[in-house]
C-alpha cells in the first residue's frame, strides 16, 4: 500500500477507518506514517499525523515505540495540523523521563505563542498538567500561563483552562 499517494486527497470517513485499520497491522506502516509527518509538506504531513493519532487511539499503545522519535523531531515540525495530532497522541502516554523536559518546555512555548491554534495550545496544556502530577513545582507556572492566555484565546481554550485550573486547585 502506497500510503503517501492515498493521503494526497482528504480521505472520507470510511477511507480514514480503512487506513487506520491498515496502519494498525504493522509497525512498518506506523513508521511510514511518521516519516510522512516529518518529511512531507502539508497536506500530506497533517493527514499522516491524523491517521497516526487515529491508529494509536484505535489500537492503544501502538505508537509507543515511536514516542521518543516524535518528541525528538517535534521542535522542527512546522505543520500546526501535524503538531495538534501528535500532541493529542502524546497526551495518552507516559513520556520517558529523559524526554519530559524537552516536551514540557516545548508545550509551554506552544501555549504562549500566537503562532499556534487553540487546539495545539489545549493539548499542550493537557500534557503539562499530566506532568504537574509528577512535578508539582510546574503547577504555578501552568496556572499563571492559563490565566494569562484565557484573556486572548477562544472559548475552547477558556473551557479547558478552567477545567485544568480546577484540577490544579485540588492538588
């Protein structure tokens, strides 16, 4: 199956499900998708990330072996659609300790930058919150940034921000 050529046009709902099923059959297919995410331009890049995230959601843990590569290459990625899908996927994982600092720092940058859409910021916020449970000293910085960013962002950001702030208060 030539995954790249399949992703040159937007898959229908049924096609997306077929691609997810096929991608879930082998680690090689997942590696091919990841290669497309980082080495192709949009729209192929974000579509590959979308299918990769969907595959990991359908087959929990299937992208686990790819997580170190995702985190290592994420700072070089320019496609906001790809970043959104990869962050959504990373929310489901325990991040290796040696890569937590890189990811947390990157997520804070995503949250405060005007260059990224709300969906990227919301997933970044969730990843940071997941790490606050491990590193409570991050809580105050996250709280401050959420409150600051709620003023300038959408209702969706504010909604997730309020939920995270509520959880932070209970810690």
